[in-house]
C-alpha cells in the first residue's frame, strides 16, 4: 500500500512525536498549497482537511493571495451560511478588498451583517458584480450563471460535500480551481437513488473531489496535518478511527486546555460522566440495554439532564486562546443527533428543564461548527438493527469531532453486540472505491475508547 500524501513522520514513533511542531507543520503545508495554487501548472489542486484544521482560514488566505496577484476569483461554497461566513472573514482580514456576494432572489437571501460592510457589493445578478476581486456564492446559485466571462481561478469550499453533478454545472465558469474539504465527513446528500450510476466515472451522486481525481489522478494533492479544534485527548481517536491513511495531530498538548466546575458533583450519573469527560476529554453515559423508539424518552431525558448539569455547575474553560478562564455558556454547548425528530425531542426536554441557547441539531447541520463541549446521542442507541445510514462513518465522525474540550456520548448498552450481529451487508459494486474504514470498524474503534470512560446510569 502506498504511503498517503504528506504522511511523512506522522505516527512514526516517539522521536517523531517529540520533534513535531504543529505550527511549523501547518505553515509548511499552507505554503505548499499556495505555491501550487498560484504558481503551479495544474488546473486543479486538492486539499484534504481534518476537523478544525483551519480550512476556512486557508480559503480566506488563498483568496487574498489570488486577489493580490490580480487574478479574478470566484468562490463556491455549499450553503448560504458558509458563503456569508467567508464574506465576513474576508472583510475582517482585509476591509478594503472589493467583494461580491452573489445571492438568490428570495427574501432575506444573506446575513444582514453584510449590509454594514462598505466594500461588499450584493446582487442577484453576476453581471452586476463583474470586475470585483472576489465573488462568492453557493454552488446552486453559480449553476444558474450563464454567459459570464470565465474567472481565472475558483476556490471550492467544502468540496467533499459537493456532488459531482453540481461541479459539472459550474465547471465552465473558471479556468483553474483549488478544492478544499474534509474527506471524513458526511457524503454529499442526494434525494434520489443513484444505484444505476454506481461504479461509473460520471456518477452524479459521488463527491466532486472523488470524480475530479478519478478523471485527473495527476492533480496535486495536499493535506492539512493539524487540527486546532480537537484537543490532544480527541485527535488520536478521531484520526485513527476516521482518517487512518491521512493521519493528523492536535495543535495542542495534554494540559493546554482544562474544563473545570465551580459547583461540586452531586454524585449522580450525569455529574460523574461530566467529571470524567472534564478529566479525560471523553465520557460515556450508558443506559440499560433495550430496544426503544427512535426518540427514546429515557435517553433524551439523560441528554437533557447532562446539559442542565453542565450549566448548573458553573463550568469554565481555559485554553491557548486566552490567559483567563472563559465561562461555559449555553452557546458553547451543542447536542448532536442522527435524526431531526431526535433533535426535536431533545429541544423539548431541554425546554422542560428551562435550558435555552444550546445548539441541538443533526450531524448534517453540525458539520463545520465548533463548541467547547458536545453531548451526543449515539446513532445506534436502542436500535434493533444497524442500517447503512446509522453506520455511515461521516455521521459518527461529525458527532465526535465538534468539541474543543470534551465530548459526552449517551447510549444504551449493547451496541457492540448489535454491531457483531449486523455485519456490513452493503453490496459490492464494480468500480466503486470502498470507503475505509467502514462504519462497522469505526464504530467499534470509538466504542472501545468510550468504554474506558463509561458511567452506568439506571433511570
């Protein structure tokens, strides 16, 4: 098996670990990416980014470099929230840069904070933004732009979330492109089955990057080697479980971040698992084994109770970002679920406990977001079977990689046995690259680690 691009000494042993400088490694990777983007001869450059590796920072820096070089640039993101975030970041980094925000004709098509930016021009027509240094929009909006003079460069953000048919729809708008994304997160979403195209090089449901590389394997490929989000307690597990061939490290070391509470534990299981997660970075609150409805009332109440106690105990975080402790406020806590009805049930349970301001959403909607502490309802908790949806590696990867300090998983006992009873039965299709690790293996790896931090709760 060939060594992954840029693997170098990652995982090579104690001597490599002792000499590893995360800042230097990240800077070196960024320089190589920008060099290939600005001065390379290839029509495309691909960058793989693990969770919290500075993907948005790279996109902003690349955009500024291209603009400074006098090269007209279009930026393609996948959601309006991502587009607005990039516009705000560019304006913060270089307020005088002329930026175009291409938006839809719907009501409230962009974040109103953009109205306060003097050098950001907003329009539903690409022709009205012609000549600006940078124009940013969603892939869906760019697909409707016709007859425009091609941009010299494009940056495609969250490229692994983009389907190949969406890339085909905008490919005529630019000459060269930088593709940046996280290969470990959820695959592109499609509302129709695509089995009839499986294995074909033009499968419209495949990610834009996979299809691009299938047709252009010679394109330069890079990766960002450091996660600045995940703490030292989390990066090894997430790297091993979801990125075995493109490993990464945490930008911080053990002890660089702490999570402490001003109110002592009351001896309850929620408080025990909170203390375990604060000390080790991980916590598993395990309920008795049982087959349950998807919106398992006991598990939902357990999740809500953990969140309530996180707030009641006056948590504070200390990290490399600031010399003083920061309070653990509701906006720095998130709850992740696999299904929307589970998220709705958790919101209702939190409301019953008078908790407001905590983000509660599915893995799909939590992608790209970051919090101090996350509480996760395990996708396989209480299930009688293990479907392809619940075994998807990207779903579990997202849920276990949003935190800067600690992740607490709430789950019914028996998931390991469930996995053993339901090995993967997905059909093998010719021409389809098998995703590795598969969900079965990734789930076992995560469960094995969580078992070391288990707290049993009898409701």
